[in-house]
C-alpha cells in the first residue's frame, strides 16, 4: 500500500458513514485543490486501494462507496 492509499484509508475510516467530497479528500490528502484533476486522481487511488483491500480481506465487512459526482463514503457492514 502506498502512502497516499494509506492516508486515504485512514481518512475514510476516521469519517466512517460520512460522504467526503472530492474537494475534502483532495485537500486532506494532497494539501491543495485542483478543480480539473481531482476526480481522476482520487478515483485512481481509490481503485487501487479497493483492489488491495479486497484482495487482502475477501470477506470484507466494509465498502468504499462512490457517491456519483460528489465523492466517496466508507461504510462498515
């Protein structure tokens, strides 16, 4: 897991159940906000994070849910 992926995971877990906007995520993890690239950058990192987590925990009790055009939400089941 990369440092960015780890930071994303920590941020998601700390805000479990809350929808985090792309802007919130980008500012927290990257420290600034760039309107044109945040969705692709965040989406790419979340995709890689999901792959690694789901491979490590096939019976996962959590989900990183995409909220279309808003951001992501970490939910424990």
